[in-house]
């Protein structure tokens, strides 16, 4: 867990801008099988929206078309630097009980995201270098492509 976060983070992200409606967000979550969407403006992180945010804000699906991301996103986002250790990310997950950390450079420039799943996979790979069932997960970061929804 002493390696840098940038070694396991997802670099090519799906992101949204603050003005996107929750209808679009819902379809992004379902289409890409993700649970966390960094919210960006001009490449800088301004918030994060999660599947949990949709639930905790008690917004009825019928209202998704008229509700914007900036109305429900979390703005006080805990973030991490690409040179911080994987163990630091794990501690933040355990202490705060969330599952995603945006990885940012100077001035909140979004570089990637690391999730609790990434840390589990990191440890799994060390223990099982030649898996039978989960081989497809070992190449997942090389198959990512960036998507920004505005």
C-alpha cells in the first residue's frame, strides 16, 4: 500500500458538468455501470455526484428531468493527490465511509479517480497474479475512454 495512487487510479473518466439533468446522470450510471461522477467545469473538479446522492436527496425519478446536477452534487469533496499513497486512500475510505476519491493536481485539475474497488483489485492482484474468473478486470484501466457530458 506504499505505492502512489496514480498507479491504480482510473485516468479516462466519465464526468458531467453542473448543468446536466439527473435524467442524463441516471442513464450514464446505468450505461457505464458506475456509481460516482466527478462534476467538472473547465477541467477543474467542482463536485461529485453518486448514486447515493440520488437516494439521500429523495428526488422522485419523475423529477429527474427538471433537476440539475448542481442542485444535488456534493461540493465539499475529499480529494487526493496522485503521489499520495494507496494506503492513504484506504484510510480515507475507512474513516469517511465513502467509496471514491477524485485525484487532483494543482488548482483542482481532475486527473483521475480511485475507488474502494480499485484498492480491492490492487490487493487481489498481489495475491492472485493469474486469476481464473477475474482476468478481465486486470486490463480494465487500459480500456477506458474519457467521456464528458455537458
